[in-house]
C-alpha cells in the first residue's frame, strides 16, 4: 500500500536507499507526521498500525522461526516545520527468528518538531534482532528526538542496535534504552552522534545482564562542537555467573562544547565481569598534525578525524 | 643548491636548549641522512623544520627556497612542500587507509591509492578499506605513512627512523619508496641511528648534543658507527655500548 507516492519518494530521497520500495521482497513502513503513507509486508511478518493522538501505534510481530533476509525499511519523518510525531511501538519477535531493520528518521525542515518514540520490544529465545536508526535533521536544529525503549532479550537471543545522527543539527536528543538479557543473550548498543551549536545530547542506556553467560557492549561515540553539550549515562549490571560486558564512551570536544560521561558498572556475582573506558578530549594532536603535515587545513583535518571516529 | 638552509638555529623545550646554534644546508633533490645517538636532537630538528606545535618558537633562521619559515604553521609549510613522517605514526580510529591516503593528495584520483600502496609493498585490495587503527602492525602503519607521503609528492620529506619496527624484507620496500621520492625530485632527509639507513643516503650529517658536528660522505660519517666519534665538547658523548647496539 502506498498512499502518497510523491511524499514517500520525497522522504526516501533523503536516504541512501530510495529504490527499496519497488522490491516486493522488502518489507517497509513509511509514516509521515501522524499518517501511514506506505506499508508493505512479507510472509511471517505482521505489521499493523492504529492512529493515535499526534501519531501512530505500530505493532510488529515476527512469527516463530521466520528468517527475513532482506532488511526491513522503516521511515519516520515529517516535512512541516512544526509538529509532533509520536510512534508507539510494540515489537514481538518470535523464537528462532531473524530480522534486521533500518529506520530512517527524516526531519529536514524542522523548526519545532518533536519525534517521540516509545518502544516495547520482546525478543524470543534464539532470535536475532538488528536495528539501525539513521537520522537526517534540518540544519536549523529545531528537532527534539526522544526515543525510549524497553527491551527483553530471551535466552540465546541477540539485540544489536546502532543509532546514527551525524547529518544536520541534532537539536535535542534524549535516548533512554533499557535492556534485560537472559541466559546467553547478547546486547550491543552503539550510538554515533555529532552535535554543533547549542545541540543537546543525552544518552541513558542500561543493560541488565541477568542470565548466565549474558554479554553486553554499550558504546557511545560522540563529537560536540560550538556550544553543544553531551551527557552520557551508561549503566551495566551483571548478576549472573560468567555474564560479561563493556561500557565504552569516546567523546571529541571542540570549541566551547562540554561532554560528560558517567558510566555505572555494577557486578552482583563474583563470576561476572564488566569493564568500562571513557576517553573525552579534543582531537588528538598527533593525528591532527599528521594530516596537517600532508597539507590539510586544521579545520579539514578535525572534520576528517571526527568523521573517522564516528564511522 | 640548498632547498633548506638553517642558520644558528636554537630551540628550547621546557626551558632547556635542545638545539643550540645549529647550522646546516640540505641540497635539493638529494637523499640526506642525519645520524646520531639517542637524545642527540634529531627528532627535535625534524619537528622544528616541519613546524610541529611546540617547535615553532626558534631562534636563528630556517629558510626554505630562500623563504623564512618563521611564524609559518605546519600546514602552510606542508602546502609549500615540507612533510614529516613520525617515528611512531598516529593511529586513526575509523579512518580508512584509502581516505587517509587521499587526504594527502591534491588530486582526487583513487588509482593513486592503489599505486602508492603497491609502491610500499602492500596489497591494495587487502588494505584500502581497513582503518589506520590499532589493528595494523607497527611495520604496516609505517608503510602506510610512507604511502601517504608518496601520494603527497612533497618537495622535502623528513622521515624519522624509517626502519623502526620494519622487518628486513620490508626494509627494502621502504628504500624503494625513498628511491621513488628521489626520482620525483623530492629532497629526502632520513633521521636515523641505523647504519642500514645511513648507507642508503648520498650525504650524511652527524648530530650530537643538539648540534651538527660533522658532515660528508657516507663512508666518512659511518666511521662514527665504527666507534670513531669526532671528538667534541658535547655532553651526551655516545658511549660505545650504545653505538654497537645500533649497528
Ligand atoms: N618536550 C621536551 N621537553 C624537554 N626535553 C625534551 C622534549 N622532547 C625531547 N627532549 C629532549 O631533547 C633531547 C633530544 O631529543 P630527540 O630530538 O628526541 O633526540 P633523538 O631523536 O636524536 O633521539 C633529549 O635529551 C630529550 O630528552
Ligand atoms: Mg628520535
């Protein structure tokens, strides 16, 4: 179903995958503001949507044992300068299944836009769930992105997410993800965000490694310039034998920007192990001078180093 | 003709003169070696010519093609053709070898990346898309540094200890890269305390305690390695053990 082809095309025109919608084996869901404008599913995957105030409720169910080889495309966006987009998601991933999703969040003209995501995700035993979210924002910074998720990861299951916001201004982003890992389960969350001007970045990610042998990695790579601020509160707790994890935060700070990292690691079992590492500072001088010694200007060199760090 | 002329160069680091009233000329298009024991000030001299931060506040004069380098930043000097390869090159997380090499070149030509990687003996297919990060061995990292310098086509290349961390077979590739630079007309300044590297130069300078204390043919300067350091009143008199170790 494509309700407004032109609008869908325009939204996807901001992404690197404008062609996918023509493929019958690729599932997709496109929401513009508070309206579903395109949707297509594939066998074993049920997507249904309901209109709610300022947004859409989305229920995704992946049946047991279903493996969806082609990445599923989600596109949430809006073109108007002002408005609220609220997405309430319920995701139920059946046992032994596999799905990989690519979500584009497109707000190219935002002056005062709020994108609120509230997700509840359950990943069944042995299932694998991958979620990559890419944001394209206006250069004016008028976006508030408030994603919240609660994720239960079953035995032997995997949850891997990547959040990327490196184009346009951040505006305000306030991520709050909570994950609970069962026995042998894996959680990996990576955020790559670049802030300028008076952008504000807040990340609160937690991973509770509750099952035996559960594994977790929380990684944040942040660059802040101008007067931007970043606060990263990552928390990992391990309460079962052989649970192990790592919390990693890299932040490059330029100009008058401020970055804070507050990792919390908590171990409740003598056979569990968690490490953390935080590196916050300006661009490394040797890296900078290496590029400058090949003829690059300081600004270009800083950009290239940050681009690398965020990649 | 001298492409770099240094007159009465004095440079202090943390209040201590590391280079004191040094005079030297590097002729254009030649491969020079600056040799000397650890702590002689070789890297400091290279950093001062390249214009690294912390090394720009010197007394005396450094002229490049007759023009003073005083007050000129590292990138301005690089755009005029002076570059430096560090003894321990920097690592860049997430930056591909391809982007790193392209950043050095003025041409936007991908085939150049293939060529310069080949020149230093690395298989471009295997390396292009890898990152210039901690997953590279020290030797691989040095070769990539040299590849980026080949891509830049500088007029003066200062190579600080180009053989450190390089195995014997790879060393030959490093020397071939030096030959390519020379063929392109680049003036190469090899900073070294190794006899193998010294032997590849056409002209050598002996540095000790912040000064150039002798210069001449490779034969003449390599005598230093045979334990005949020119007598002088320097403080860091190289001891025999150290000289033996470096040979
Ligand atoms: N930043 C610094 N502050 C003070 N002394 C320094 C600094 N860097 C180097 N030195 C000293 O300067 C001398 C020359 O160092 P360097 O140029 O690295 O020698 P080489 O490369 O010949 O081994 C050494 O004694 C070293 O300890
Ligand atoms: Mg040195």
